[in-house]
C-alpha cells in the first residue's frame, strides 16, 4: 500500500508503461527506495490507452515481452503472433502481479513540473494532486507516443454524436454496429481501425490527407507446439533482436540489389509480402533505404500489389503514396485494409481535394458537402 504522506524517495520513476515496469523491477531488486508515478488510472502506458478496435503489435509478440525472467518466458503463452491490446495489457498486469510491483506504483499522479534544487542536491516534483515529492534521481519513462495530437477543426465541441482520439478510446465497449462512422487519418492507427471496423459498421467514411505505404501483417495464432518451440529458442531470438535495427527479429537480405536479377528480386518480394510482420520492410535489400532507383523499383512493386487488391483503380491510385518511397517512413502494417475499400459501405475522401472545413452538430463539412455521422474517430497520431 502506497503511503501518500511519504514525500521523499531515493528514486522517482515517471511512467508505468513497459519501461517504467522494468525500471521499478530493477530498483526493487536492488532494494532502492523508489516509487512509480503515472498520470493514468492504471499501469500499461501505451497498452492501457489505445483501446481502439484493431490495436495490436506489429512486433512479433514474443520479441516484445520482457526477457529478464526465464520463469516468466516459460509461463506466458502468446496466443497470436501479433497480439492485440487487451492481451498486451493482461500481460503487463500479469508481470506486475507476478513480481509484486503494484505496491510501488501510484496512479492518477501527473507530474506537472520538476526542478533541480541545487542547494539541497535533490529533485522537486510537483504532482497534479497538490503534493510535492523529492528524490535524488528521476527516471523518465514517459514514453515516445504518450501525447496524442487531436486535430484543431473548428466546431469540434459542437458534434452531438460520439467522438474520440484513438488514444482515448473508451474503456467501455463502443457499439459500432449500424453506425455511420468517420475515421480521420490513415497512419498506423487509422489503418488498423479501418481494417477492423469496415465490416462491422453501417457506413465508414475515411478522410485521408496523405496515404502511407502499408503491407499485410499476416497475423495468425500461435499453437502450443509453436510456443514450445519459441520458448526453446528465446536466447537465439533475443540475440537476433539485439543486433538488428529497431530490435525486431528481421535481418536484411545481404545480397546486393543489383547482383541479383529482377526476377530474383521479384521472387524475394513475393515471399516477403506473405511473410508475417515487418519482414517486407526489414528483410529486404539494404539498398531500399539508400538507393533511390532501388527504392523506386520496390515501391512500384508494392503499388502494383495495391492495384491488384483494390477493385476501383481510381481509389487504388489514391491509396498509393506519391511523396515518399516505401520504407523511408515507419511502415504501418495492415489486415484487410485495402480490401476494405472494395466494400460498398466504405468511402474514401481525399481531403487534399476537398478539405475538411469544420465539425458540425451532425458530422463533418468539407469544401464539397456535409456528411452525417454517429461517431467520429480522430486517428491523428502523436506529438513527439
Ligand atoms: C498503438 C501502438 C502500437 C504500438 N506497437 C508497437 C509494437 O508493436 N512494437 C514496438 O516496439 N512498439 C510499439 N509501440 C510503441 C510503444 O509506445 C512502445 O512499444 C512502448 O509501449 C513504450 O513504453 P514506455 O513505457 O516507454 O511508454 P508508454 O507506454 O507510453 O508509457 C509512458 C507512461 O508515462 C506516463 N506519463 C507521461 N507523462 C507523464 C507525466 N508528466 N506524469 C505522470 N505520468 C506520465 C503516461 O501516462 C504513460 O502511462 C506502439 C505504440 C502505439 C501507440
């Protein structure tokens, strides 16, 4: 039980996401007097927020989990190759409970300000609940995607339906069936939401400013036998992740792009397109990132895959990025995203052609027309 009258600690950790959980585990093991402060109502950070439909890893689940305890690695069964938000949050709670870490955590404790007190050689933190806490060391585990960016449309507070940024998706289930839904944004989050809800809502209108390159996640279940195999290879898996850029399981194809024939390049890309996760991005030829011609050839390959998947070629062309090549920005992974646009109930609005003017009481107004919605989803990402 946290003693809220205690005002000095050796270490204060700000944030109870994956990083903060690991920090407090290490500090507790060392016997250091420490506490974790988090603005949210419970632990999990990214996975406590972001409860939108389709929210899931694009890291292989078993590479994302903590590696510090063999016992934990042997106990936890990842059920899907790319596990979803509810399961990820269950995992983080399981870890906190297994190692009895909750007793070090304080929630609904936003740190509003901190300054170093030179005279007394300590940090002074102002907490939103009015307390001032002091400590010798502060560990910032505040996350890289923990400040959402809502759009700044005129009239957003007038809308009489429901609207939310994906980061603040409600904890109680949101009824989507029979609803007219707008999704604004086609980044990593929008792409996950759209693929997930397209066949569950009455009408889905996607407002796109600029398309992103995206490729199939190729998710699937992990059977008991597969999980046993993964457990037996954890050391090898983590060793691979420790030497790859970004810590993923995928290593680049070390053949030179121009050393192999166009047919061999195409054969590799055909395989990678069907391989789970970031393989298409990170198991590719290294020249994809360094040579504009190589990147253009591969981008054209992916564009053609999109053209094959989307029936209306005018829509397909709108979904193909023109302002950057594949993989030079973070690649959102998708599940049935492009097929969603083949459905009669899904519509794409290019807001470079018809910009959004304002949010109205009943929906959205673009320069072309008014749209009525029951739900507006702001999939507009984060501030870094
Ligand atoms: C939808 C989504 C999917 C993702 N998928 C992947 C993936 O597949 N693979 C991958 O590697 N990464 C992924 N990420 C990135 C993800 O953010 C990291 O993997 C990881 O969860 C970050 O953990 P963290 O502990 O550093 O930060 P967070 O999980 O963001 O936690 C930070 C915590 O700090 C708290 N905090 C911040 N400021 C304050 C303050 N002033 N006072 C008190 N508390 C504060 C927040 O409330 C939050 O709980 C994804 C991110 C998102 C949004």
